[in-house]
C-alpha cells in the first residue's frame, strides 16, 4: 500500500488532484498503521497526497474560485 500511495500521489500533482490526493493519504496512513517495511515510501506518498491538496487549494485561490466548467 505504501507503493500504491506513492504512485497515486505522484500523478496527482498534475491531474485529478482532488481524487488522487486523498486516496494517496488514506493508503499511506493504512500502510503506516499496518507497520509496513517501506515506511519512507509511505511517508513520501503521504507528503505527495498533501501536496496534491495544497495545489488544488492554491489554484482555487489564485483563480478566485473553481475553474472547472461542465458545459
């Protein structure tokens, strides 16, 4: 799960930040709770997931709201 967290957090910096960020955080926390041997990878996935959410918040603030259009 630590590797999955890392692999979801990395592309989350570019696409689908709102989905991949929380998924990476949850997987990292589960991996750490289970006592994974790949603790560094789990912490990296946790950091990338948090960075995904920071990117979403920063872009939302910079554009004065949500920039998605569904029409």
